[in-house]
C-alpha cells in the first residue's frame, strides 16, 4: 500500500511539472496535441489524468483544435463490444468511453 501511494505521488508531481515544461517546450502545437492524445489514450494506470489542463497553454488554439478533432474522431469510432459480453459490461464500456470523450473537452477554450 505504501508503494502505491508513493508512486501515485510521483505521477501527480510529474503531471504538475508540465505546467512549466509545456510552456518552455519548442514543439508545434499540433504535434503536441497528437502526443497528448496518445498519452491520454494509453492511460492504463491513470498516470496522465489531468494532463490536458497542464499543457493547455502550450496547445494554443491550433493544437486545441487538433485535439478536438482527435476526440471527435474517437467519438465517431464504434465501440468494440463483444456480443457475448454481459449487458452490464457493455454499459460500463460505453460509460468509460463517454467519460474519455467528455472530460478533455470541458476546459477547452472557445
């Protein structure tokens, strides 16, 4: 249990460091948006939770537009639900996918 808490703290501190790092990074905002999207999609341990708000200034309107396109494309992709999955499991998968889509957009600039 102690190790889990320590690792969680490490990830939380690392994510907070993106506030400063992202504004200093010399990277095209569209490329950054693609990298943030890849990280958010491969977030198996919740290590990238909250990343969007920390890199938002560096995304600029161009990168945020790209990020929105990626989210919209993901939203249009049909879920891979096995027909033999229990209805409750299918419901949970749909909810998780919806949360993945909605959460990043909540803080988006106009």
